[in-house]
C-alpha cells in the first residue's frame, strides 16, 4: 500500500474499525488521499457538516461543525477555494462571506426543505403586513431570503439573536418547529398568520387559538416551513425506545416538534448534541437527527452506545459523497454564485449574526 494511503487507512481504522467495515475503509483511504492532494494543489479548505458519513467526516474536512461554527470558519479562511460538504444554503453562506473566493458544493441536489419553504417575496409581504417588526431568518434559507432579513440565526444562537434585537415582537422564519421551541424558551406566544393560529406554552402544555390581528404585540410571528427529516420523529417513537431501553437519554434537534422536544431529555444544535454526549456520564443515547451523526458520535465515544432511527434520513446531506468531493475539486464543480446586490444585503444579516457570538 502507498505510504500515504497506509497512514490514512491507519487513522481511519483507529477511529472507525467498529463502525465501518475494513473493505470500505481501504477504499475510502485511497479516495481521501487523492482528495487531500488536490485540496493542497488548489489551496482549498474543506468544511464538513456534522451530518457527513463517518469516513468522509474523519478524513478530508479541515473543519467540521454545526452551521454556526462552519459559517465562522468560512468567514475566517484565507484559502482560494472553499469546498462545502453540506447543503446549498451553507455553501451560499460561505459565498456571501467570501465574494472573491471560489465556493464549491459537491452535489447539485443538496437542497433543504426549510430553505425551499419560503421566498424573498414572502418575507417582503410579511414586512408589509407587520411594519417595523424586525425579521430573523434561520440560516437554512437561500441568499435572497437572507437579503430581506435584519439578522440570521442558527439553532445554537436563536434565543441570543432574538434577545439582541431589543424588540418585543419579532418575525422568525421559516421553521415552524424551531420557532415554537424558541417561543417556549423565550416565554413568548407565537402567531402563524398563514395557518390562522396562535400557540401559547404553559410548561409542557401547548394551547392553540385562532389568530387575532389585534393581538400581535409581544409575540413571535412564524411561518409554516418544516425540516422534512426532523418533522418525522414522534413522541410515540420516543416512548417505544424508552420502553425497550429504559436507561436511554434522548437527544432531539430543535427542528423537531415541540412535543418531541418536550419528551426528550436534551435539545440542541448538532454541535450541542455532540458536546452533550461527550460531557454526560450516561451510557446509552437516542439521537433524533440525521442518522450519520450517530456514527460520528459513536466513533468519538467508544464507551457509549448511540441508538438512532435510520428510517429517517436527510436526502440532501446524503447526496454529498467522497467521490463527488473529488470530482468537485477536479472539475471545479458546482460553483456557487450569488448576485452582488443580494450578496451585500445578505452579508449584513449573516455578519450581524456572527458578531453576536
Ligand atoms: P445545525 O446548525 O444544528 O448543524 O443544523 C443544521 C441542519 O440543517 C439541521 O438539520
Ligand atoms: Fe434541511 Fe432538514 Fe436536511 Fe437539515 S436535515 S439540511 S434542515 S432537510
């Protein structure tokens, strides 16, 4: 075996021997060495989201993390090329922050149901309907939607971003479930004008009433977007797993419904869940998020058991492969472009978020 491939194989095996079969590790080690050589040749940086499959996650990224951490890394890089092993809205955010660099997304199909749920025109219409109310958009949106926003947020800083605005009433887009979870955390009601609903939280109780246009002040105003992955997890799933494994600690991403989050033991961004497992003494966890992240956490915590529901997968994140990452660097594809007027306005909202910390 070539010495570089041998070294990569040894690294991967040390981390993944109980998770990925040897035959795959040998194949992926060769691919990783080829990718890393091209990465150096092109003066590129590879950013890998926590949802990447384990052999990719532990071999080619210079940085791994959740969407907030990777936005920060994208803002700091001095490389000429950024390859984003994640989905389009993440690569767009990197381009927004780095207009002169080449940003590549290895798969053209890596979208996101949340980003697809809202348009720039929808945001303008909400602004017209609620004049003077600040607009926060989740980073899981496309550049033209970010451009209509005052500030962006991720699931790890949503509460801090809302609190930074000094406004009692805030438009929070587009994730219905994240908005409900943040509303509960900040003690606010949440209105859904498009669903004619007002939701109020009393502890773990959720009350629903019709929307009243005269009672908007002091509320969050939400939209009806949902993550097609996290919306599928149910309280019944949690109950079934708890019945089978009574000692299980349940972790749910805040894109899950508020009922699921209330039934879990912990909810947080992908980085927050990784940190939770690392720091907790429990031995067994159920991870309610993209299943590949369970492998990555298990590899880093060999003394802990990660249960996951792999019947639910993110079809977008899973289009990013090592083969396509190699092709991205080789053939310079798929290049992310953002029109300059949109980029400048979106950059203000993203930078403002990054500055909040
Ligand atoms: P994180 O910011 O927690 O990494 O989440 C991104 C995402 O798309 C979750 O589905
Ligand atoms: Fe989008 Fe959900 Fe996939 Fe994350 S898991 S990229 S929010 S569809």
